[in-house]
C-alpha cells in the first residue's frame, strides 16, 4: 500500500485515512489504487465497520488531482474514471457499514467517495460540493447517479449545475450528511457510532445493506421481493436465534 494511505484496524473497526494533507488529500492514481487496496484489506480482515477519512484538519478529500487531469485525452480520462468508479463501487458494496468522517473540504471526487459510503458525519468546519462544472466537466465517479438518489432531483441538479459549495449545516439540511459535530469531537463521535455498529449482528447488517442497495437498482416490486427473501434467509442463523433469545430473556445479545 502506498504511503499516501494509512490503514488501521482496532476492535473490528477499520479506518482508512487519505494521507496527503499537503495536497488537501487530493486523489492521484497512486492514491486511488492504494485506497482500493485498503478497502480490500479491510474486507480480508473481516472488519465489521469501515471508516473513511482524511489526514489533517483541512480536508477530507479535496477532489481528484487536477494537475494530473489537465492534459488527459478522452481515453486517459475514461481509464481514470474507471479507477474512481471501481473504488466508489467497492465502498458501496463493502460487506459492512462504511462511515465517512468528513473533517474538512470534500469537493468533486472527494464528495463522490463520501456519497458511496453508508453514513456521513461532518465536522462543523466541513465544506462539500460537486464543483466539477467550473472545470468544464461533470462529476465522473458516480455523483450524477448517487446524489439524486440521496436528495431530491432538483437539489441534485442545482448542486451539479452550479457547483455550489455547502457548509456542514446546509449539507445536513439537504440530507447529504447525517450528523454535524464540533471539529474536535468528530473522531470521538465517529468512534462511538462505529462501536455501536460493530456490536450489531454482522449478518443482519450485511443483509440490510444489500437490501437497501437493491432499492437503488431495481423496481419496487423486485426490491420488495429481494427484501422478503433476504429477511427469511436470516432465520436459523446464529445471530437471529441469539438476538431473539436475548430479547426474550431481557439481556444483551452475543452476536458472532
């Protein structure tokens, strides 16, 4: 793994940190590939929760590397888009909840990686935006598809068309982030949230994530059918038996 990305795991919570603070954690090819390797490592380690964040106090991920993109031709741009899409898809399909700890600027590709996460928690100093329009391009790592699924269609269009930047409070009001906390409380808040998730049933959380993701990909009737089958398939598992026994016995469950 490149030295532009840090990977840590403790108490079943994996943390991936983009470590290019001198470049506001912008994503060059090396960093994109290292991030994908880190996501794969978190899966191999069977992390129950994955946290994605950026190094320093200024940026989560300020975006893709514009100095690298400036002279790309169409074929090179396609290959670069594939790298970003592959990473965002790996985050979205990760077999456990993924939490974006947005500690500063999250522009362009940085916001797109946050959109691929399950949950987003922002520092009160964070600023988010799909700013690609001012570069003469559009979002290329998934925002044209994920953002309208998260907020209403017109809000997504306005954010993409105008390239507006939202502070953390406005992003929360639009439903882009779930929590806004004081900057110096972000790490503790995310750690507490991750610990709560890690204590839940691994199999049930994965099933819930898969079922919710289906709602983005299928008509309602197919999604409901998937939910029914997934729900029924959990019965007979250790966690289902243990969870219900613990409820009936008025004790905390001991999930696998």
